[in-house]
C-alpha cells in the first residue's frame, strides 16, 4: 500500500528541484559543460551499478531495503538530499517519487530498491556489516574505489550546476526566484 509523502522538508526539497527543472531544465541539458558532466556522472553510476550486480551487492541491498528497514535506507536518510541532487535526477530522466512505497524506509525506496539514479554520499558509500561479511577485502576495496569515482563525478556535476544557477541570478543581485 502506498503512502503519501508527509509534509516534511524532503517534500519541499523535491518541489524546489521540480520548480528549477521546469524553469531551467532544457537550458541545463543543452549546456555543453553540464551535459558532459551529466554523462560522465551517469556513466560512473552505471559502472558502480554493474560492479554491484556482478558482486551480488545490488540484489542483497535491494532485498534489505524493500524488506526494510534497510541498514542504509532508514527513514529520514532522505533528509540528506538537497534540491541540486534531486534536480540532477530529474535531468537524468529520473523523477523522485510522489508517494512512499515502502513504509518504514527512506522515501526513495521502492519494491526493488532505490528509485533514484544520483544518490546521496551515504547511500552509495555505506556497506553494511553483512556485505563486509560476504565480500572479500579486495572486492570491498575495488567497489569503494568505483563508488569514489561515482561520488567525484557527482560532486563535479553538483558544483557545475550550482555555478550555472548562480549565473542565472538577476542583474540587480537578487536570487533567481526558482533557485
């Protein structure tokens, strides 16, 4: 049974991301630098996801999250997401959900795990004790290096979008209403 997202900070953050996307999404997507960084980030996300699938991490994390409460998908972790990271998801064609599908978990968890592509640092980097128990130390090292590359690409993308939005401020020094 689906539940509506409560009127919390995350709902406001999702709304803010959508407002910025509606106002600036097309221009962001056609900006050469932003487009290049989004591709680099999406590719890094893909490499992490593929490695997680190969190592069986994806399956174990999805099961834990959907049967919840997951170790890293606990209720409230979504409060770490800001409007820029949610905007990046929208720019990548991934819309944050309007309903919470798995009670007692993060708002972004669906029946098969996280519904977002671009995820918060903790959500990508955290490996629960159960994963450490089943993965060889070398596998953990390889996975965390790949995760680090994803997080670096995400940070570069976030920084570029922040700068792009800052340049959109009004000439009189006021903030752009959508940001």
